[in-house]
């Protein structure tokens, strides 16, 4: 579910102002990656393709940039859809024992 207007119950009946929350537990050695994105990305990416990009690119900022750039390119080149806003945020959440193993440097494009 997408929430466009968090907390703005008077905005529109078509917009859900109350976000859904899901609590997860991250093991001490585990890393979990979240992708928060607008419908401009999710219109052209499915979960399988998103996971593939996430596995290939370790740096969260580089992964977000790649997803956003590909979403814009796919929308313009391969669909007849109007270009929508494309916003992508990738967040790594780490257990207490995995923080030092993260790569936070930008990777060069191949």
C-alpha cells in the first residue's frame, strides 16, 4: 500500500493517510535492505527485478540511483505511460554485529 499523504486525513478519500507498519526483528549478524519508492518506480519494476539490483549493488545510495535512473529510462523508452515522479530511497538496517562489514562507497557503473 502506498501512503501519499501521511497524517492528512482531510486531503482526499482516495488517499490513505494512515501508514501501515510491520515490525521485523533483525538478527545480530543480519542486514536487511528496505526500498521505499514512489509509484513512478513500482510501475516499471517488479519485486524480482528490484531484488536483483539490490543483490548486485552493495551501496544503498548507488542502488537507489540505479533504480531511479532505470525507472525513468524504462518509462520513457518502453511504455506509453506519462513520466511520473520517481523517488527511491534504499536503507540498510543492520544487526549489532554486521555494521562494520557494509560497503558505503559508490560503485562505478558497468
